[in-house]
C-alpha cells in the first residue's frame, strides 16, 4: 500500500506536527535547556573544535562547507535529518528515482553544474515525453478541455485578444511580461529604485482591468508561487522572469542528474573532509565574545568560533537566537512565505490515457492539482505525479495522509474514469508540514522586498552568517542556494 | 616508512573515494575574488567553457568574440568593448550596468583593490 516518507523526510503525519510543536516548546524552554546543556561537556571529539559550524546539509550548506574547507578552515556540518540534500530529495525507492524536491536544472545553473562536473555526477536532458494525445489538457469547473480548444471554451474568462489563446497554466506569466521588461538586470529586484513596484499582482492587474475570476484562474489554481494574486509580489515575478532569461543561458535543454538530483549533494557531502553530523535538530543558537553554540533538541551542544545558518527561514524561525537577531532580520525570517507543495507519486498499471484518448498530463482545479507523466523519463514502469500547490495543498495537509492521498486519487478517477483501478500509490511528499522544510521555496509577499527583507536575510550578525535559497541575490531555487553558500563562505573568509 | 604507509592506509580507509578524488584536484590558484568566478569561467587559454566563456587571450580582445564555440548574449557582442585594465574594472564593478542585457549573473566586485588584484592576476593567467 501507500508508503509515506519516513519522519525525517517530508510528511504530513500527526507525528510531524508533534515534532514541530516539540521544537517550538524546546525553543520556549531554551534558557534553562541551554544552561543545562552547556554545563555538560560538549561531546568528546577527537579533533579540535571547528572554525565554522554549518547548520544544514542542503546545497547552500554543503557548497559553503566545501569552499571553507578548501581555504583551510575546519568545518562541522549539523543536519537535522538523516540524509543530506534538504529540499533536493530523490525518491530512490521508485524506479527512475524521480525528484520530489528541486527537479529542473537550467543551463545557467553555473555552480550546481560545476559541482556535478567536479564530482563526476552524470546529467541527462529532462525532456518532456511527447504525448500523442496533445499538450497538457485543462480541467476546470468539472469539464475537460484540450489545450487547442481552450480559446473557444465558454469557461475561458479572458476577452478576445492575445491572452485568450494562452492556456491558464501560462497566462499569468504571459500577462506580466512587458516590452521592454520592467527589470533588465537580474539584481534589479533589490534596487531601491524599484521598491514602489513591490505591490500585489492583484493590485497591478486589477488596475489593468482584470477581473477576480481571471486573477483566480491565472494565479490561484496550481500556483507555482504563492497562493493567489493577492499574496504574491509582482516585483518578485518580474525578478523571476529576468532570472529565467539569464538561467536559460544559450537555450540548451534543462537537465537532471542521472539517478536523481540528490546525487549532487551526496557527492558534495562525500567530498567534505569532516563527515556531516546527522539527526542534529538545532533549536538554539547562542553567541558570546569568543564563539557560537548550537544546541540541539536533545540538548547536545556544538561549539565553534563562527556559525553559518543555512536553515530555510521557515525552520530558522523555530530556532531561538541568543542574543536576539536584529528586529528586521527576525521579522523577515518570521514572515517570508514558502510555496505549498503536496505530491503523490503513482505507478500506472496500464496507460489509461490510451483508453480515454486524453493527454496524460492535465492541469486541474481539483485536489489532483497537475498530473504529470514521468514514465518516459524513468525508463521503468509508467509513473504519474499529482503535483498540488497553493491552498489546494493546504486542504490536503489538514487531512490524515491516507485520506489526503485517497482524495487525490478519487479526484483523478472522477476526472478520468479510465484511471480507475490503474493507479497504485507509491509515495507522497508534503513539503509544507516537513519539520525541516516548512514549504518548498521562498515566495515574496507584496511589500516584503520594499521592507528590506532581502538585505536583512544575508547580513551577518556578530559571529553568525546566513545562507540558503531565501538569501540569494541573483539566482533562485537550487542555484540560488549554491550562490548563497558561496557568498556566505566568502563573507566568513573576510570575517575570520 | 612503515608508519607512513600505515597512516596512509588509515586515511584511505576513512575517506570515501570521491573525497580523495576531490582533494587530489589541486585547489585552483588565484586571488580570493577568483573563487566567485571559477564556477563560471576557466582562465587559461584552451580550457573548456563553463556557463561563462573561457577567458584565454582576453586582454586586447573585443568583447563577445573570443570563443567560436560559445554563445554570447547579443548585448555583450554589440557592446563594442575592448578588454583592458580599465574596461575590465568597470565590467567587474557592475556587469549589468556596463552591458545592460548581459547574461553574466554576477552582482559586481565592490572593492577597487580586489578588482585591481584580480585583473592583474587575469592578465598573467589568460596570456
Ligand atoms: C517540490 C520542490 C520543487 C522544487 N523545484 C525546483 C526546481 O525545479 N528548480 C530549482 O532550482 N529549485 C527547485 N526547488 C527549490 C530548491 O530545491 C531549493 O531552493 C534548494 O534545494 C534549497 O537549498 P538550501 O540549502 O537553501 O535549503 P535546504 O535544502 O532546505 O537545506 C537546509 C537543510 O537544513 C536542514 N534543517 C532544517 N532545519 C533544521 C534544524 N532546525 N536543525 C538542523 N538542520 C535543519 C534541512 O534538513 C536541510 O537539509 C524545489 C523545491 C521543492 C521543495
């Protein structure tokens, strides 16, 4: 039957919620906890204490760790899970090792590609399988509409004009594209000159005559970022567009590591001189004049002269910093939002799309989210991924996992009766309720860039330096994590 | 001698093969600022392109013309820049401002002394 992720990975189990509560509680009890822990000796370590404690063995922490070690610094990486990679997570129990986390490596992902090359991790093009039944179909308000018929559909809320012919999964980005582009350099989004453009997509497009109906379809159904047009900054989306231009580089195809992208952080971790310390859930960080301590949920204390925190803001906000961080930085950590993602991976016993004649891939306004066939990539049995984002993922998060997964499966068979009895659940992943993730990737709410969150995220505080995808200046996603790790390592080299 | 061999054996047993491989690659030379460039560029003539072009024979060349097997952005090709200490200094301080529309995703090296040292090193390295 269904295999849910272990508790160290993304999951929606009640246990996970308890763990979160426990972490919060531990943080609340920190003063006592920390004292009790420090009077105990730090765990006997054969080597001298590290120069830098790195919190998190995701791409940012590993890239920083490698750079620092290469420059001669002693590094200890503490990781809460029992694996490296963080939000890069390949499902090795499924044929083809599909990626449940960071999946698409663009040709401009310089640092990630460079590490893959350095450690000999082979890559392959991530070509979408050609579907003879056509491109991704649309299923809204109980009706299935082939992409080619969308322009003529009475369910299409857009008036005659260029946007009416664009499928709903592309219409939001199309509407935000201006000529010339608002941002013409990948660093512009943080420039004060653009601060007054940091408004919601709803405000921006309503002023251009968009209706709530159009906004909902384009930004609140299967949102790649945020949940709706009201909680997403238009400036962030312009930054993404400029970022995509840069990351598309010469237009070569996007790629994926053979055996799953997790091969890259695994190879990076293997190249570290000091092994990653697993199952170290950090709940407190205390600095004094001579050094920094990280206290784990189990009361272990790790000490070093400097500390690099690469935890996503969504979990850094569960950590108690002593002394407290500057107010703007703590506000940014507390308030930045993360994309909600709930995924169900199915094995497909028989390709039901040959029976119903519809494209295997489908964009729906149901609990099935987006349906994506992965089989052609996997080279094994056909797989189907139901990829659910936004508030639809919230709905699933609030159910017991078995019920949530059943809801997804029922939605699929309601839309496509031919799928009945043909789907077997292999795995589900809930990033939002994962105690070590708390969501997929950063989404800036309107006003947060203007409020200075971006520069607050990457400002060192005493002996603490920060990295992680949310602190990236130019890139986003996996390359943003790599860039931030590099930037933080250089900051540390200057400081030490 | 024996002691050394034993120590070596212990190291070999303790380190994963890939770690040894990585460590056997001698760290690339260069000033600290080059750490920010080397994921994207190689400097010595004849080395491979990465996401950015190989920079061999950079000095005196017209921007966006050095490597036939590299796709430069239209913006860089049309910039009319010829690379020398002065043009490189402006470029490395802020590539996006110097060549709007470039595909080099680098925010700029703010410190003039670091730029100077990097350019001096590049001049030797890219000969
Ligand atoms: C579903 C999904 C799809 C994505 N798709 C793409 C894509 O196609 N392309 C792309 O470029 N990017 C994508 N991303 C984003 C990309 O994966 C991330 O931005 C990147 O991996 C983040 O790296 P990081 O090092 O900043 O953070 P992480 O990978 O989250 O690393 C942080 C580490 O800290 C650990 N940790 C957290 N809290 C604690 C604690 N209290 N104590 C100790 N350890 C802790 C975590 O376990 C983790 O290992 C996707 C992400 C998800 C989830």
